[in-house]
C-alpha cells in the first residue's frame, strides 16, 4: 500500500507577505461604526431652560496694581499713597469685589519689611490673592549676578521709569 509518490516535486511555496485586505476591511467597518455612534454620545435631549437674573456668567476678578519703588514709596494704580490710604483702598476694593487680586511690583532694592507691610495691609483688608510681578530676562542664568557698583537711589516722578536703557 502506498500513500504517496516517491518523487517529490516542488509545488507552490507558502506566501510570506501579510494580506492587508481583511485588515483594511475591518478598519473601515470600525470607522463607520464610530462615525455613526459619535453623535449619539452627545446629549440629544432638547431643553428650554428657564431664565433668571441670578444666573449670570461670573465676572473676571478685578486686580489692583501696587508698586513699591526703590526708595520705598508706594503707588496704587500709578498714584502715590501712604500705607494708611493703601489699607483704606484695599478695604474698599474688597467690599466692591472680594476676589480682587493684588498685583505687587517691587524694586529689588526695597527691604523685605516694606513688602511685608504692604502684604499685611492687603490681607488685613481681606484680599488674600496676591501676585508678585517680575520682569523676565531672556537667557538669564539661575546663578546670582556679580556684584555691581551701587548707584544712588533717586525718586522718579510718578509714571516715569528710573531704569536706564
């Protein structure tokens, strides 16, 4: 009994490439399914919502600018003020809008104690959002700058910068 031939001829070789046609067909079917179901995921319930004056969009919090120059003079929104007047203005701003932000700009020569006094006046008035404003120097290194000769501090009029170009 024989089950095969003795001489073996080389028939067709197995295919070593991946057949992409079924993969593309499956992907196209999935894309069609996602296209059909995506609009259904959004809320399709139509409502006629009631109108009210209390549901207004929240207003953007107001900000006050406080500047302390090199000699310790304090400016509120570019107007010179004393520390007592500053505290009163902070209290008025807090009454008008409790979310008022204090944007504090101070010269680097100002003593830390003066900055703490301004921050304390703001916090005592109820303004707890305090932002410190600084100039970004492009390409500045993290290490401290070398010591430079100190220049005499002179008070500049309000609105005039004392920085040299």
